[in-house]
C-alpha cells in the first residue's frame, strides 16, 4: 500500500510499481501530503508492506463513480467477501476490516461509502479520499498496475493480529445554530444560510468578512451536523465568487448545522492514541487518513513537530486527504485509520 504526491509522473510511477511488485497486490492513491517514518511531507511517497504470514487480502475497483449504483457496490463487496473466505476460511467481522481509497473530487463518497458499508454488514470500513496537493484539480487511486480517476479501491483484510479502526476530531459544537435554506446538493454548494447569502452569513457568524475567507479560516471554524447521536464535521472547501460556499461533504436544504470550535489538536491526538494503546498495545503500524484542513491548522499553529512525534511513536504511514470515511459515513476534518498491534505469540513462534 502506498501514498504518493500527484506531482510525480504517474505513468512512470505506475510502470515502476508494476516492475517491482509483479504478482503482489498493490493499492494506493495520490495525496495532499504524505505521512511516514520521515514525518509529514510533501512531494514524496510513503507506504507499507503486509507479510502474507499475517495478512490475507482481497481487493477490487469500482470505476465510473459518476454513474455509481448501489447494486455495483453490493456486487463488488460480495465478490471480495467470497474471495477472502476462499483464501482464509473463518474470516469474519471479528478478525477483518475494509479499507477504502476513493477519488477525492468525485463528489460520490457519500453514496459509495454508505452502500459499501451496508453490504459489508459488521465488517468495519475506514478510508480516505485521494488528493492532489491543494490544487483540487484531478485525483487518482492506484489498482491493478495503473492510476485511475473517477474510481474507488476497496481492500478487505483479515489478520490474527489485534487491530482497531479509529476516528478522532478536535471540534465541539457551539450554540450558534444555522439552517441551510438553499443548496445544490449534487455539487455540495450552499447558496443560502438562514435565508442570507451563504458566504456572507458564515463570515458574520465567525466574526470576519467575506474577503478574509480562506482555507485557514475554514479549518479553524467548520460546522458540524448531528448524525446518529455523533457530531460530524462538515468542512468548507472554498467561497465562490457568487457568494456561495462549496463543502467537502454532503450538504442539503433543511440541514441544521452548528458552528464548531476547536480544542487542542495535539492533546486530542495524544488522547486518542492512549485509548488505542490501552486496547491493543503499541501499534506496529497505524494507517492514517488525515484531512488536508487538519494539515493546514497544524502548520498554522506550529504543531508539526509534536504531531510528527505522535505519528512516529505509533509507526504511522498514510496521507492527507480530501475527506475521510468511517464505517458508513463520509466525514471531514478528522483523522481516521487502522491501528494494528503486535503479533500474537502463536504468530511470532510460527
């Protein structure tokens, strides 16, 4: 599994991957930044290999996401479950997980994630949306020897090692309640909030002007929506010339949102890994999908060294995303991933 800058010549990189890993399943995607042993980087590649003695996997690709239908997602999941079971009888939701990589500009993460998780049942799903720096131009996933746009890659993995899927965010809701009163749900565009131009009203709520709205402002003051008793961040991608706002996640008319405020990102991250370590011990690998807006906040607040230290201590690899998936929900401004613990005694001795 690898995560690479979109600045590489992807055709050349794909050719090298095919040459070096003949006969090996390889998946990956382009990023908005890479996480690895060297810390958090740009214009690089990070990745990890999974030894066959401890991991069994089955992977597949969904293409033509713009024409995605639930039945296609269900068909892929059923095929992968059957393949995994044939390779490793006894694979089930207790010893297996699903990992998703998806085109981060497809605007199809919500239906794809929901359909796949529904088909997977109790198999937990986690993942991230591919990026291309901060250009928001074209993103790719890698599967079967090539890079693909408008596509998603799903990997099912079973292992005897202890693991935990994971999501953390460092925002809590305030009492500032707003309602989306006009939206283009298909393009994640909000035109009006509480009957007023969206960018103007959002700027008023956070105490600034429309001309000062930029990614740093959006990272510092997202909005949240309540789903199933949990607050999920709905991050803003950009303010548009017509006064509307484009979001990273699904948005629709009538949705009730609250402006959120941040707590200490590093403390939240440390606490989250403390919980993981209590459950499975020190991870021998953490695969992380960390939102691009978190990366911007980390840089702005001077947190980079502290965050990198936490990632190194927990053997993290991964990438900065245009969105994250956790179970059946597409989310923003979170860190999601899978922490894998040390080998059981029987595996070590085997």
